């Protein structure tokens, strides 16, 4: 399991997801920059990430799941 906090990741995705803050937090800087430049894929990518995080399928940069 990842050392990253589940609640922090989810809150960052909800509040600052369009800027890719949750992806920077878990170490995925490449996709975080892309989200920043596209404003979260115009909100679609942000919504998909929120759902993936909420159902506990989101992984950090090392491939470890972020679980509650």
C-alpha cells in the first residue's frame, strides 16, 4: 500500500483537480503537468480521477494503491 494519504488525495482531486494537484501529490508529475495545461482535460479527466480515487483504484507513481 502507498504511504500517500487517501483523504488528502481525494480532497486535492475535488478542490484542485483541474490543476492536477492530486497527481503532483502522488508523484505523477508528467500527467500532473498535462492536467495543469489542459485544465484537467476540461474537467472530464478530473471527474474520472475523482471516481477512480473514490473507489480505491488510484495508484501512486510506484504503482502502489492508495487505500483508505
